[in-house]
C-alpha cells in the first residue's frame, strides 16, 4: 500500500510552478479549491503581462472570485508552492480565504512566518488556518533550479 | 496670492475617491505619475468586479505598468487618499514605486505606519520615499461620510 501522498491540489500547484519556470517566470503555482473542487489556478506571471502584482496567489484569488461571482472566498482553500509575500498575504485576508496550504517557506520574501507576519498583526481582520511544509522539497528544488540556471 | 494648494495628482485622487463612493465602493482613489504626467488612475472597486484585490493602488499600479510596458515603476510616484494596506504596500515594493504620497493614515488597515509596517521590515527589498498627510482632512471626511451613511 502506498504511503501518504501530497494532496492533489498541491501536486497541481507544483505542476503550475514548473509551467511558470518554462515560461521564464519565477516558479510559483497556486490553486483555489472549494469542497474538493478546483475553482481557479494560476502560475506566477509578472513578466508575461508587465504586471508587478501578478503573483500566482493574486491571479488565482482574482479568478476564483470572478468564477464564484463573489468578493469573499470564505469557504475556499488556497494551495501555493511558496510562503506568500506581504501583498499576497494581504489579498488572502481581503478574500477571507479559509485555509492556506503552502509548501516552501521564504525567509527572504515571505510574510506569514517571516518579515511582516501579516496574519499575526493585532489589526488583522481575518486569519486563515495555515498549514506549511507539504511539497516543500519539490517547491524549493524548482526555485533553486530556476535561479541557478539564470545565474549560469 | 493663494496659499499652498494640494498637488494636482492628490486633488485627482480625492475626486476618484468621491467617484468610488458614488459607485458604492469604499472611497479611496489613486494616481500614478511620472515626470509630472498622469500615467494611470483608479478608484477602489472590489465590489464592481467581484475582485478582493481591486484596491485603488493595485488597479493604478497594474494600469501604469501595462501603459509603460514594464513591470517596474521605479521613476514613478503613487498618490493615494488612504494609507496603503499590507497588500498594496507589498505591490508598491514589487513595482519599485519611487515616491508614495498618501493622505489619511489608517490605524485599522494601514501597513505603512501601522500594523505590518511593510517598508520597515529588514527583508524589504525596496523602500519608497513616503510623504503622508496632504489632503488628509478631505480623504478622512469622505470615508467618515461613506461609512456613516451606510450605518444609518
């Protein structure tokens, strides 16, 4: 019998991160689910559209809200391959995402367990449940491979 | 001779905030300028498009980057009527906005001089010059008027 495997949405987020790298974007992928169904997905794409806000999480949240016709995603889960930055953590708050799953921690740019620690601020209006670490090795390897290829 | 008057981009940002209120959105407006010219503008619009990320700053930054065909707005100024939240402060960092002017401080949701203090984090990759307070009275009055009308 197989051991524990990654949840399907994180497997998909990692595939999206690979697609980002193939497109010359920093490899980060994100998926929004609700009740087990995929509502929206995206990979990081700031270069493609000349859009500094086009992180995977922002794109996935915007697409999910549009798909559901509602500004709030209270009963949704966000799966992302990297610890969200301050911008994306703020968007998660505004969207009222119920549960956040992220793979690799990001000591340089992350704002969940590092830096601005957006959800830990006393003024923070909404705190998702946060689960970190699943898929971490693969997510980090994708990022390392991307940046080492660009430096060489 | 007239005394000091508000810079034109902040006057325009306040007019955009009024337009937001007229559209049923929280009254916040934003303008991006470069070398004295308006590159993009927006008002807060999360309800209109079912988009939790559609704060005035995010929309104005996205439009400016698209208009200039570049991801970074290093030589641009952002004028906004309210202290940016964590999401918008993060976007300002990613866009490398050179100067940030905001009118009213926001102790509840702001993340520049309150809460997450995004630009003050040691990991923060870019800090805009920040000028706060011009147009504050009008910006705050618009917000108070909007929320008191909705409570009554």
